């Protein structure tokens, strides 16, 4: 007559409000009548109380929990029934309901943290909402909440993607469940506001200042302005083709005080640096601009015999179709006769400049000389000019696949065309080995430019060209600002800066150098590995300036191997001297490219 114990449990309610009571009853039957017991080790609720009742062949034990604690939420209560034959047990889980509490809400550590960390407790799990300036923050790719659920804890982060000083402010967390709601606010301070002159204000100040002087000195000023006007006309050489040719500073090692091509109207004739800086007009102010000391200093132009630019006859150029439009005129595909000794005619790209002034003509000539002198397999080939009549024409080798930025986008995951209403990937995605190949070629072009002490100042994928067989060349020296105008930031009246490609010293002090070109090369690598995304696409120009000047760098692209991101970080060292050298970068890229298997061979 020996029997294994049988067990049954009964309870009032296992889901209980914090502070409430629970009674559980466990009945063990069997032969012989078993011992029955509740295991309560580790239980936090006070006043645990057990009472035994014996029936003829049942042993019953009641457990009462009084003033149930939230710390017992999820606690597993086990009843054990045992006799000489063996043991049986049964388990129940307690659920304790309580209103939410915010245990932790941390201010982000300035500059280093991009998230507000929190820990909230409550059961049932509270819902969390964030508010700023009285408005609920809706989740987006820029601000999102990430959290983990534990028994009755929620732990996580309100994460910001590249926050700026616009994100500084009070953030309120509201946690609610069916039992209540709790609120806590902290101040999120992500970045200091930038110390950038408000160009608009500066312009207004200068304007007011100049106007009051002009009114005061009306009579005299009139004569004075005429003199200045005559002088500017005489000396100023507006660089219509925007070539950054000779651009830098006259004294010291640093580069120009002026930002980019459009303001390189400075007039320093080659070999006449002693003549001192000329000036360029930005808004109403005149800012000294000295052109290209490095370039001239190291034997270009000064020591070289005069450059003879090849002249091409207009009748030898037959326009075929428009390829694009730059800041200074249209670009056409054309056939050019009598250019090559081996071919009767060849395809070329011609850049046109319509209705040039006398100054523009002189610039044109000078820029043609500069391009004639820059010859390298990874710099687009310049064939010559056509200046008999209007428009003025520069003739370049034709690069079949156009600019590199367009090319990257066309070979990225988002490139789709519709075929019979169905989306199709038209070109095939670029693989890693192709990306290395592209980057290595641009680096090779840059090694050449730096050997010529030539500072480009606007290196970006939009200024590189792609030819047959994935041949890539640095192909533009400042004409793409119209098509890609969102890549540039207008300061004052005329200046357009490619700030997203610029290092802090160029943004803050308008210093350009071979090292600032290296920074831009880091951004080019980022563009390549993101299939042509705009750097900091999610930020406004002011926010970009703020991020870069305060030491933020672009995130690692999803596809980018660690070794390449390390190279990018090497290009984005804050101190120009600490940046990698372009020769070393080229070597590493070449080695990485060789070690990477060719996944997909696009383009013959
Ligand atoms: P750019 O004025 O140099 O920015 O040229 C405007 C557009 O014309 C570029 O975005 C290219 O798509 C195209 N283009 C410029 N130069 C060439 C070239 N040498 N070969 C083929 N396309 C070119």
C-alpha cells in the first residue's frame, strides 16, 4: 500500500498589488501521508506564515504572504511533498504589480556621449515617452530609444545620431503603467555652441560701417571709389575657371587665407610674391589672398621655361552632346580632329566659357598653362585650348563614365531602374576590391599633386572622373559647384566652401595645405565605402561646422573594413602634422586591394 505522494495547490491570486496579501494552499496525499512544505528561501515579503492541517490521508499546508514586496515579483514558490516512496513538487510564480519609478536618468557626458541613459522599474512594464520643449520626441533615424527588458526593469538609452548644440536642452522622461506615472527631467548638453562669426551679422556690420564712412566722406569717397575701382580692374584676376592653381599664403608654411577657387581672385603673378598679397572681395570686406606659394616656390613657373599651351582649331572640334554643366559653362562631348598623331579624330570633353571679359581671358590662359603642367596618369589629361572666337574652350580627355560620385551611386545598393515596371539593379554593386582600386588611384594622383606642391583644396568624388576599365582620375579643379551646390556652404557673398570635406583648420582659419587635402581624401574614402553618400547628410551646414570643429568624425560605413576606417581616422587627426602621409596611404590601400579577392568584375 505504498504510494508516491500526489500534490495539488490552490491560491487566491498570484498576481497581486504591491502591499497586498496572498494565500496559497498545498495538499499532499499518498501512503504513507507525506510531509509537505513550501520553500520560501529568498522571499522578501514579510510575515510569511505557514500552517499545517492533517486529514486522514492528506497533509495540507497554507502559506500566507502579507504586505507583498515588489522584490518578490517573479519569485517562484515551490511546494514539496515527500514520503518514503519518493518526492513530488509543484511551482508557482508570483507577479507583483507596482507603479513605475525612474531609478536612473543620466546627463550625457559632454562631447563624448550621444545618449541619455536611463533605468526605469515598474510592473506591468511601463511605456516610456520623451518630451522636449513640451513636445513629444518622435523616434527617427536621428533620435531613437534603445532598451532591454528585464523582470521589471527597463534599461536603455535615448540615442542621438551626431547631436549638435541644437540638441542641447531639457529632456523629460515620462514612464507610465496602469498603476501610475512618473516624470523626470535632465539637461542634455551635447556640444558647445560654435564660435563662428555669424556671416549675416558680420556682413550687416561691415555694410553699416562702410555705409557710414561712405556718407561721411561722400565727396571724397566718390573719387576714392573710382580710384579703387580702376585699381581692382587693373590688378584683380578673377579666376573664372575656379582653378585652385596657385593658392596659398605668402608667408610662413601655411596656406591661403582665402577659402576656395571662387575667391581666388588674388593677383600674384608667378615669381612676384614679394609684391605682397592682393585682396579678394567677400561680401563687403577685402580679405587678403595670396596665391599658391608652394606651387611657385618649388620651381614651377619660376624656374620653368614658359609653358606652351597647345592651341586647337575651332573647325577641328565637332560638338556631339552636352555632358553636364559646371559653374563656369557647359561641358560637351565632342570629336576632335588632328589631335592624335595616330588617329584621325578622337572623343574629347570640352569645357566652355562664354562671353569672357579681358580678365577672364587672361585667367583662362594662365589656367591652361597650369593644366598643361599637371601631367599624370591619374590626373585628367588636358589637350589644349581653343581661343579663336567665342566661347573659349578647354579640351580634356573624355572619361566615359562621368564623375565618380554619380558612378558610385549608380553602382550602389540604392541604384534601381524600372524594367517593365519591375525594379532592377542596373549596374551591379561595386565590390571591396573595386573600392580599393578606386581609392588607390585617387591617392596616386594626390601623391603626384603633393610632389608638385600643389594644394587642390576641393578633393571630393564629384571632382574625380571615371573612364574605361575603372580608371579613375582627379578630373576637376573647381567647376562642379553648380550641380553639387548642396555640397558647398556659402559664406558672405561669393565664397562657396565644401565644408563637409574640410578639416577644422580650413574651416576655422581658412588654412589649406597638403595635409588638408589628406583630410579630404579620408572623406573621399568614406564616400567610396558608402556608395557616394553625402558626408554628414543628416546635418545642416551649421551643424557640420560645429561637429568638425569640435572634433567629431564620420562614423564607420557599414561595409568598411576596420583597416580602411583606421586609414580614415589617420586622415582625420586634428593636428595636420599628425595626419597620415598620402604616400603611405596609397601603399596601404594598394596592399589591402591586393589582399582582397575580386568578388565581382564590373565594367570591362
Ligand atoms: P565640371 O564642370 O567639370 O564639374 O563638369 C560637369 C559634368 O560634366 C561632370 O559632373 C561630368 O559628369 C561631366 N564631365 C566633366 N569633365 C568630363 C570629362 N573629361 N569626361 C566626361 N565627362 C566629364
